[in-house]
C-alpha cells in the first residue's frame, strides 16, 4: 500500500514547466500507487466547473489546461488509484463535475484518514493561520454556500475578471503582512489536533515545507508541511503500509 500527498501546485497556463512536470510525475511516480491526496491550491484559480465548456474559446488558456489535467487524473484513476481533492484558498470553487471528469472524490477540509500505521488529519492549512484576521474573514465569506452561489451565477467573463482581481488583492495584502501572521498559529494546531484525537497533521498552504516535532495534550506529535511546486522542483509526502510519512522534494527538470 502506497499513498502520495501533494499540494500547492498552483497550476496555470503561465507556468507550463509545472504542468508538464506534474503530468510526468503522474506517469512516473503516481502510477500504481493506491491513493493520491491533493490538499488544495491545485489550480492557481478556479472560477467554476463550467470553465470546462469554454475549450479553446477561453482567452486565459485555463479551460484547455483543466481538461488536460482532468484527463490525466482520470487515466490514473482508471488504473486503480483512488484520488482525493481538497479545496484550497485559490480553488475553493472546484466542484463535483471536475472531480467526476478527473475520476476523483472531493475531500472535506479537515478530514481524518488512515495513512500507513496511523490516523492522520489532512487540511489545506489556511484555517490554521488564525492571526491573519482579514484573510479569515474572507475565507468565511468565500466558503459560504450563498456567496458561492452568487459568484457562480455571474457571467463567466465577470468571474474571470473577479479571480484576477482577488489574486491581485491577495498579493498586495500579503506583501504588507508580517511573516508570523501568514504562518499557522501553534495554539490552533494543537487545538485542532486534540479535537480530532490525532498525533499526525499534514497540510500545505504556507509554502514552508518542514516536519515539526510538537506536543498535543502533553503527548509527542508531528506536523508535516508540504511545499509549493516550482518550475524545477516539486514536493511530496509518501506513506508506505505500516510506515511513517516521508516528506521529500524531487526535480521537475
């Protein structure tokens, strides 16, 4: 039994090296594994599953990219790999249609799953950054069903413009925030792990790959942070049956 976990690829047409590297990784590394978990920010932006209807008429190129990715994931799924997609702060509008075309299942954030020899809590990680109050307010709004319904009812070109505007605003806001505000809050980590009765947490979002030895309710625990993919490097966690998670980088070039 082999399980792979990745996050924060931020796939978009402007980063073809990451797209091609991911497709190669699917063929060379993920082929034949039992399960693949993608823990959010798979795409740099997602304006709704009807993006797939645009095809070559999408001026951003995202529709063709999404169709390529869905087809590649479906081939992996048809080979026997269970694929799970979790929403991130960039692609929270990913829906059941894309998941179906990709042969994947949408995974709630957070979720507890059995990995190797232990129960692990899987999250995207943005909800752990509680010191960033402005972002948490936006997150609550963006996850609300009525807000999502309102956005998805907008003409698709307006949604494309909205996604661009939100990315620009996020970049400007983050450039003015202290580093610790954009990282997880240790107290929140311990609280969430205790609530789910786990000693292993795996998440992405912060782009700070590491394995942290921590304590939860006085007991030893570990927090694994996946890294974001770059044109020349990706990050994965691999878990073998009965073993512990291993965080490792690999070359995309």
